[in-house]
């Protein structure tokens, strides 16, 4: 394969001189910091936040590195993985010239980020069993196709994408292949983060927002070659992950047993919920899920959605999405929440 990062990187990013912060210019320990125009007196809180955070979040990356088995130099941290998605567009796609491929139905931010950055989208719909249409993808690629976004397990369908197909694309596409693994902790499939040395065009996205239970902290992760991570670091805002989030995430990452037990419980609850939903007359089809949600085809999605709202239960109506007609996307809740959901659905008439 002839992937060359310089061929896909925008010229202005290649030539960019990144912002150099006070924390970039002096990295040692000192007793008097008068270099960043912070408030030297403190902050009006019990804990001090008057100093800017580490721009490269090294301590947090070292912790993530020890959990994931990927060196810190191959990790980018952002304000949610949504930030990583946006940076990819800004770094690699020339507005009004380049295009990217998405494979809907899939996560909506790829398209929104493309639109914000004035980058054309080529949509190659998944097959009816929610797998990649390999021939149509090959046809959609031209010399200005910079990225392909593959979400696995996929949102909103819940299934994993066949690994061999993803490997075929990684081996043959001369642009960036983004594999969004936001839901990987719930999946039977293996992550792609161990393949970084094999594929220099691979970017794997993960997040602390799902299984780790930290959506409010806004911490997303991108795993990629050192060269691609350098590009992320050049383009990102200098202090993109705030100090409170860095501290709390570090603390949370010590509670891996808690997270693993929630993952097990969520997967068990998912299977129980599938069995319960399958008995209901309003349910026509339940799609296989590798995630913490299930896509459920119903007899009358909008009416069922409204009925649930009246009971104080909110699911996601995906019935207007192509290939998801009639479907609701339901997050797996606690046992009590799932029970309430099933009871509410039993009462729908
Ligand atoms: N990718 C997928 C597939 C998602 O479903 C989501 C959140 N709904 C995200 C990324 C965004 O995650 P974050 O909170 O890290 O921005």
C-alpha cells in the first residue's frame, strides 16, 4: 500500500506553526510562575484551578496507555471524540474540494462536521444486514477522497462491522480510515487499536462517555500513528481538556473493576431486555446488538415514542432514518428502568 500522510495532509496544516503556550515553552518545575498571566493569588474554590492544565495531558495519557497497551505518543485526547472528528476534517480535508465517505445509517456527527467544514459527503448505505457495501465504496472513492468513517459497533444499528471488510479497506485505501469504537467495551469483537503498527492510515476513536460513565467530563480518545497524533496536536486548541476533567478522569480510571462489572451487567440486561421485548406485539424485529443499546423495529414508532414520553421514558426515534424505518433506538437501562420500559410498552394500545 502506498499511504503517505503528506499526500493527504492539507498544505496549510503541513506548513502550520502551532501556537506555543507558556506550558509548552517551560516544562520543568519552578517555585514562581509568572509566565502565563494567571491569577497568582489562587482561585475562589476549595481546589485550585488558577493554573492552566497540561496541554498534552501526559499523566492521563500514561494511565490510558497502561490500560490500553498503546504508547502515549500514539494517543490524542480531546473534548469528547466529537473534537477528534472535527480536527480530522480541519487537518485533512480542503473545504469545497475534498470529500469523505460515510456508510449510513451511522453516527450523525461525521456528516455535521463535514458540513461545518464545507467538505462533500459521499454516502454509501450499508447493506440491509447493516454491513459494508464493498463494491459501492470502491466506486465512490476518487483522488479527493480523504477519509472513510466506519462505526463499529455501529450507532444506531448496534451491530459490529465485519472485520475482514474493514481490513480490506485499511489495506487498499490511500486515505485515512477512521474506526469509531465508542461502544467497543460492550462488543464481542476485538478492538483495532492493536493494529496501529500494521496500518499507518488507521485512526481509532474511543471515548470515556459510554462504558466509563463519564459523558459529562467530555474526554474522547484517538489512537493513531505518531505522525497523525502530531497533526492532531498541532491543530487542537492549546488547552483542549480542562484540569477538572483530567483530574477526575485519572481518578475514575483507577476504578476499572467497577466499570468492568457494569459492562457485564449491561450486556446481561441487554439480553434480558431483548427476550422481554421479543414477546411484545408492538415489536416486529430486534436487531442484534454489540452495544449498550438496541434498535427495535415497531408497528408504529412515532405513536409508541409519544406514549413512552407520556410515561416519562425517553428513547430515540430513528424511524425517519433510511434503513431504520419504524425503529426506535433504546439504551439499556438499569433493571428497574428496563422493567418500567417493558411495562409501558405492554400498556401501549
Ligand atoms: N461516536 C459515536 C458512535 C457515538 O455514538 C458518540 C456519542 N453518541 C460519539 C462518538 C461521541 O462521543 P463523545 O462523547 O466522546 O464526544
